[in-house]
């Protein structure tokens, strides 16, 4: 079936539709990764977004049952130059198109993704809609005012967060409570692999409820949307920081900064890819990181009690923070290494050290 992506500025990109046309509106973004598409499809941070892949061929190793980051895909549309119909991998069970069709999500393929990405880089992130029809038919519908593009949605976190408190692992030397703003499953796996008991709680869980769980540390997860739409969560994060070690990732990094008075801004087209260089200021070491975000902290707004620990080598944006008095730190990128790379997994070990120090100090105080 012929189909098109229509951007809110009227630009049209023709292709072929595979899968479904349900829920084919959203914010159009691009991802530069060559692999890891299954993790991208199931990352809750892509809620209400149409994701265009810059690598020309997607799906050559299919979809397998073990690399999901959530129980379902959260994006609203997927755009590729070519979608592989005959994947080859011993673990694959279905094609990308079949998986997304099964979940009611449109795939637009045979698209000039280079031209699309150039448009997004020039104009900034735009909203769009995927519709059936030839380029000429769609252009006539747009000119006649018969096509509409959905407005920006204000808060996606409540949609993707767990509705109830759940136990991901019932035993471990340290108990970590994950505040779920749209967490990827490999964050939880990374904690379990280090011997942690893990409890996942809804995004708007109160301090008293979390405190009653007797955690040793708090992980603030990734998630979708504008961080400033979650102002009601900030007092809880501030209160938790005074009691527990905190590790914030992606949206969790932004919320930690906001909780202490920093501000954020919407980036022109964001960072979405698996090859973003980040410099650790203390050591000068550069790590290659996986990123997925459209907002960032304003460097000029960082309060005196926080210190910038990492910056993006390409554009100088803030990539890491630490609190100067509390054992709290955060990064803008994804250290859990799915879809990779693995350069920054050491940050989970740093979090473990903070929890060990807290527990040791409490034991010393108790004796």
C-alpha cells in the first residue's frame, strides 16, 4: 500500500505502508543507530513518537523474544529506507513489520530518510502523521485541509509508568527502588546482575511509601516527554535525596537537576543514537554512549550545590551531574548498554559503592 508521512509544515515523504495505520500520529524524530532496533521499538521513552531510522536497512536479524525493553512498543510509527522481509538470525521469530502490525503500529518504508533527516535538522523536531495514498493524493488532502496533525501531548510519563508497585527481584544484598518514569528493562537487569533486590514503583509514589519499603538506594529511570511537565514529582525527589543514594538516568537525570533548581530546554532535534561521545570532566576520559532524549539541562542554571560531571563532546550539553553534599548523581545517557555500547556500565558499580557506604555508616552508627 502506498503511503506518506506528512509533517506539520506541509512537507510530504512518500513510501509504502506495512502493518497498521492505527495511532500513526506523533512527534517525528530520527535515530542514527545501525543496530538495536528491537530495543528502540520497545523503549518507553519513544511514547507518542514516530521514529525514523537513518541506517538504510532495518530488520535483517528480525525480532527475538529476549531483547525487549518493555512488554509492548510505545512509539506510534516507524520509518525506514528498507524493511527486511527475510531476516536471518537463529533467535528471530518474526519480522519487524509483522511485530509492529501485531501491535497496531504503522511502518512506512521505501522512504528517502536522508531527505527527512535533513528536514528535521533544518527545522527542528516536527509533528507528523502517516496516511495511506500516493504523494499526489495526500498533497491534495493537505491542501484541502482534510489532514490534521495531533497537538503536542503534555505528559507521557503517566501513560508508560507501572500502575502498581511490583517486585522485580525479591532478594539481594541491597534493595533498590526504581521510580518508573518509563524504565527500560535492562536497567532492572543491570541491578539484579549486581545482586540487588529491585522494587519498581509508579512515577508519582510518595516519599512515605518509598521510605516504608526500606530501600538502600533510589534509581530515577528514563522516560518520555518534557521533564517540566512532572513538577509534582520534584519535591519527592528532593526529599529522597536527603536520605538515600540516588542514580538518575536520562529523564531521571533531568528531574534530579530540576529538583534542585535547574531548568531544561527543548533541543532542536535531540540526541538519539548509539555513538554519542561524552567526556567525564574529572578524568578526561571519553565514552561512547547510547542516547535518546529531546530535552537537556541548561548549563547556566545548574545551582551551586550541583556539579557538572560530564559534557557532550559534540555540542557541550550537560551529560552528567553530582550533588556536592549528598550521594546523588545522574547521567543524560544510557549506561545499561541496550542497544549498546557498554562503555558506561561502571556507573552502576559507582551506585553500588554509594549504597555500600550508606549501609556501612548506618551499621557504625547503630553500634
